[in-house]
C-alpha cells in the first residue's frame, strides 16, 4: 500500500508539471517567433539598402540571409525551435553585414533618394496610422517623423551616413506602426499598383532605347542601368509573391528610378 501511494504521488507530481512544461515550450516558441520577426525586419531593411548599391558582396550576404531565414522558418514549422532560433540569428547577422556593406560611404544623391522615399511612405501612412486607434502605433509614427526631421538636418549638414541611418530607422518604425494597425493589406495594394506602374515604365524605356538605337549604339552604361532596373523589378515581383509588400514596394520604386535614369542618359546621348 505504501509503495502504491508513493507511485501515485510521483504520477500526480508529473501531471502537475505538464502544464508548466507546456508553458516553457510555448515561451520558447514565442521567443523564436519574435526573433524571426526581427530578422524579417532586418532583411527588409537590407533589401532596401542593397537595392541602391552595386556591392556584389552585400548582395551575396543578403542572399545568404534569405536562405538561412527560409531554413529557420521550415525548422519552426517542424517544431524544431532551438534550431530555428539558431538559424534566424545567423540570418540576421548576414542581413546586418549586407546593410553595412551596402551602405558604404553614401553620397548626397543616394541619401536624398532614400530620404524622399521615406517621406513618401510617411505621407501614405500618416492618416491611416493616426486613425487606427493603436496608441503604440501612433507613438511609433511620431518617433519616425522626428527621426525623418533629424535625417534632413543631418543631410543639410553634409553628414550623409548619419542621415541615411536616421531615415532608414524612420522607415522601419513606420512599417512597424503599420503592422501594429494590421494594415499590411494597404501596403499590399500600394505595392501592386507600383509594380504595374514600373512594368509600364520599363516597357516604354525599352521601346524608347531600342528606337533610339537605330541612329547609333546605345551606350553600355545606359543598357546596364536598364538591366539593373529589370533585375530589381524581378526581385520586387518575387517579394510580392512571398507576401513581403513593403520590400516589394521599395524594390519596384528603385527599379522605376533606374529606368527613368536610363532613359534620361539615353536621351542625352542622342
């Protein structure tokens, strides 16, 4: 009888521990999810930075970050949370390296382009975030607006690296505010419209350059600019299919600017 009671107490204690074990596993899963969300944000920022850079090493680091994050997502889906946490941490490290390499020493033109792009995003998002009713989102928007003002001051003072870092930080906070308001679908619509518009611009650019080529060869740097624009647009389309709307939007806007630049260069050469 004494032995049976001892067994009963052991079983009872084990049963009492089951909810705690479940909570511990749930906490691990939640930590991994938060870590993967942070890595997604870093990869999105890296994609924006690298899209405006010619650094091949930065593009390689970004590709590796994407691959590792995909493996982390697969591991999490299989319940292998420690492995997922390790992989997403590695992915974030490569994304950060891509950002560092892609930024390099920014020029005034490149910094101003990024600042204008952040301004466009803030203009598109301001009213929706203010009206969504989430205090955290509104607070994050105010921080983003203040960072954007500081970015402009840094740009005017010739501190281009500081300006670039500030405007990228403002953009990331605006995106997080949109997520808090559950407004990704609005970004999706904007990305879809932008992709269609960029396709139209690229088509006209190709037609214009080809028609101009009849009077002589199109300069290599013009063709290279258009080729880069096409690659960026392909990347934007892939990001859109993967549901990464903001990344898709920024990439297609970069592609459109390159296409406009290629046409402008081609016109000056004729």
